[in-house]
């Protein structure tokens, strides 16, 4: 599959890959994790699993990720949600109005949960892999050098990813302003009252501790599967298969 681009409502082009032939009963919209890209192992895993059962798939890059022409100054929760809206609308056009479902990983799940709460959306089934429900806390423990640079310059470069990411102080504040626990503290937001949410999380996840996922599942009424001994990426032997088996069962009731 070739990377294609669509002009988003934020003014920049959004890279995406799609396997949608038209006529599918369902199309799965994939939102990637922080620092990941549409060419990563998780999208490949979803493409393969959905191809075997005849479902369409579309995946896209967030700003400052993968092949996005937008830099870190464009990385915000609002921009990411609007990009998801653009991609979901594109998926519906390409598939002649097939049912939409969401598959989101880590930061992508944080975006998708916020999107469902704030936007009119088509999908009613959301599968969250290692959901970053505590995303506002992820950057609280930067190294002293990075913290100093952030305070002095208003941004710091994160070079540990495939593509270096410009992390701004504004983005960190933005994450806190979109806390999913605050969104769901009184139950499901009205926008997603009828949505179904299924989560899978590693018991040994050090990036997003499983306790946060358990807390969110109780608040939201989501199904939660905890994988014993697994870390954040859920890529230990046999775990990718567990993830996709659960996702397929959730989407299609198999």
C-alpha cells in the first residue's frame, strides 16, 4: 500500500494508508501511539487481521509523526481530533457508508476517547490497546536537562522516536485540559452514551500503569482484559494474536 495524503481541516496534509475496496460491512479506523507511524508494526497487524475477515482498514499519521508535513507546533489534542474526523469521513466515503469502528493504541486511544466525547462521530465500537488514559502524566518525569530546556525555550526535542518530536509546553498543558478521567467522572459523556468500549492492557505496563486502565474501565463501563506479564506494547509472543482475537470478537461478536 502506498502512503496517500488528504487535506485536513487544520490546513496541513494528513498522510494515510487504506485498504478499502468498497462494499465492506465495516471499516476500522486506526489511531497510532505517540511516536509511532502508519508504517509501524501495529497498523500492519491490524491490516493483516482485518484482511482475513473482509473488513476495511484506514490508518493515519498525527502531526509531527511519520510522514506528516506538520511539525510539533501543530501537535495538539484539538488538531489530532479533527484529523481523526477527516479520516473517519474519508473512510465512510471510500466504503459507501460502511459501519465504522475504532482501533487505537496508547496516545491514539487518548485521542479517540476525547474525540468520541467531544465530536459527533459515526463509529459506535472503540477498541483500545494499552490506552493512555493517564497521558497527562507521561511527561511529568522528563530528565533534568529536558525539563530545563522546556522551561527555558518552551519546547524540547524528543529524539528517542523514529522521527524526533518537538514537545511543547503548550502541548503538555493541552493534555491536562483533556483528561479522560475528568470527562468520565460522572459516567459516559452524552456524545458517547451508547458507544461500546473494549480495552486490553498489559499487567506490567510501565508507561501507562494498569491501575489507570482499571479505574477508567469502572468509570466508563468499558470491558477490560488484562494480559498477565505483558508490557505496554503487548508484543510479547502470542500477545499480538490475543489483541486481534479480542478486537475481532468485539467488532463482530465472534
